[in-house]
C-alpha cells in the first residue's frame, strides 16, 4: 500500500494485486523511533494516530529477566537537542486499525485494487514481461514491485536470489488482553540467563486498555512441547505463568486462544532487476525483537518508488541506482539480524557481560544507525558506500567480540 500511494501521487497508473488488503492478524505493533516520520508521508502523524485511538505512546523499552532484574532502555535526552533534534517518542499501534487507515489513503490516491494473488511471472532473462494470477489473469506492466511477504518472496524465488539466514526457525504465538491501564513502553520478558538460545515474551499496549502479549521461541522448542501433548493455549499459558508480571492475565475471564505464525529471519541480495524491485519482508525478514519491520517496509517502499519515478521515461531502471538500492536493503537487514542474534539470542556475549549489558551492545548501535539513516537518507554512490562501510565495520566488531566471548568462556563453563 505504501509503495502504491507514493507512485500514484507522482501520477503513475498503479494496479495493486492483493488478496487480503486488510491482512489477517497482522503483527509488528511496537515501532522503532524512525517509523513515525515515515508514516507522516501518508498524513498519518503520531498525534493523529494517538488521537484516533490507533496508537499509544512508546517512550522506552523495558527488558525484564526471570530473575527479576530489569533495565529501561530510553533514548538519551541529548538526542532531542541540536544538531540531532530527534523525536524521543515513538508509538505502539493497533495494526488492524493502522492498516485500515492506510487503506483509506491508498484508495483516495486513485490506486486500482485487484483482489487476487500473483502465482508466477513470465520472464525474459532478468526482465519480467508479465505476471499471472490465481484467478487466471495475465497482467503486463512497465514496472513491477514484489511486496508478497516473507512466506512467498515471489521474485526472489523466481530468480533464485542469494539469501542469508539468521538463527533457527522461530514460532510466535500471541493474544490480546483487556487491562485497566498500561504503561507507555514496550516490555520484553526474556529467558536468557544461561547458555541456551533465548526465548521471550512481549507486552505491547496497543491501546490504553488493550495489551498485546506474544511468546517467541525456536520451532524446535515448540515442537518438543507439542510432543508432550501440549496445545498452543497450554504452551502460551505456561509462559505467562513463568513471569510474575504476567500471571495475573491468566485470572482474566478472557479465553486464551493465541494466533500462531512461524518465520525465519532471511535477507535476500540482488533484490532489483531491469524493471522490478523487491520490498518489505519479501526482500528481508527482520527479527521482530528489533522493532524494525514496519520501518524497513516503509523505507523500501519510499526508495523503490522514488527509483521508478526517476526512471519513468527510461526503458529500464539504471543499473547503478538499482544495485545501490539492493545493497542498502541487504546491508541494513543483515546489520539488524546479525546484531540481535549475536548480542541477544546467542549465549556468549550475554554470559560474558550479562544480559542487560548485552542489551546495550545491541540497542545503542541500532538506534544510532536508524537515526543516521533517517537523517542522511543515503541514495547516491558516496553516501551508500560510506553507510554500508560503517555497517560492515560494526558487524565485524560484534563478530570479533562474540568469537572472543565464546572462546574464553565455553558453553559448558557458562553460568
């Protein structure tokens, strides 16, 4: 929808093929600090979203451990001062309501919506000449954007694009609870003390009286519980019971019936061609703990649309511009996924410096990079090169620290 709006506002005729524009049970409710600025492009300002009951303020992130220890991660006040002038608030959103608001902007922009599903594409080498839908239609266009999501990843699959995976397959299950009041922050309850792969439970207040609660663990962990005869509601309730701040939710009259999805954090390279671009989770599935999924989707949509608009009178997208786009998409997603895996999910750094300090190792660079990206908006050769160079150096430093921690404290000796 975001890409369609950008293109339609520039005068292009846009057809959006989408089986479910409302999206069933959407997640991605805790947004990072760059997302509100990107939503303003669609006249969905933070103040409007709060006023219309679509969002609540998110001023910080709280990390809680099973031991009772916790840390509050809040952007430094100096970021709000010149020359940075960063908005220190962001938002949690009711994704169903946000999608509905975005759909209104989408339809008002004059985009034509076809309720169907693209199943394949006709191609001539690296060029797409038509797409075919489940309903039997063949559709030709000058330009194509794939926003089919991580499960489909249509163009990456058709062209066999290189992919990088991070961590094991994970399962997320979540439900919604009525609460009397909520705090203006996201709470992450982490099981990360010891030498095992971390699991965690989120608490996201999507409205003053509605709390989104979700459990994320490896597929192997959930499979093992199912082998014991446990069903999703029982697995979910077990996790709520294990955290003191969540046990009271089990006393509510709400019948627990969690939604469930599985995902693998994957990043594709070369996500552009002569007349096509890949955006959103079809290009890169970023771990939900990063809170970067919505931001990445909106950024991809903005940059891909700008590239098409600039090339509207050409026969194809310029090789250099589309290559730089693909590089930025890949390197940003690799940075977030690699950082969260090495600093948070895996045990060596956590056990060496403690889980709360490990949170700093990830959040400080992540927040800084997002802020820099929003301000610099790398687009050309020099800015893209410098930005991706910084990303690669940060990843190399973290990899070296991870290697050192693992070498000096073997898993069997970790406390």
